[in-house]
């Protein structure tokens, strides 16, 4: 049986900070800049929240699997 490993967060280079950060952070940073209003930027924040939710779900699922195996 193989061991499941979950690495939380996709790391990307931030165009604002010029260093690797989780994609959720980069999306929120871009959307939060001055004059970044409107639907595309709102969708960036929604996407970041969705990614956080998926990562939490995966982590909890893996914990449950670990407990029952």
C-alpha cells in the first residue's frame, strides 16, 4: 500500500512580491490592489476561497483515511 502525502498549496511566483507564495495568496494580493475592482477581481477572491476549501476537504479526507487504515 502506498502512503498518501498531501502538500498544501500550489506555489507560484508572485508578480507583486517576486517570491514564491501559495496561489491563493497571489490571487488575493492581485485582487486587493488599488483600482482592481469588478467581477474579474471578485472572481479571483472567490477562486482563492474555493481552493482553500478544497485543500481543507482533502486534508480532512486524508486524516479520515489514515485513521481507518
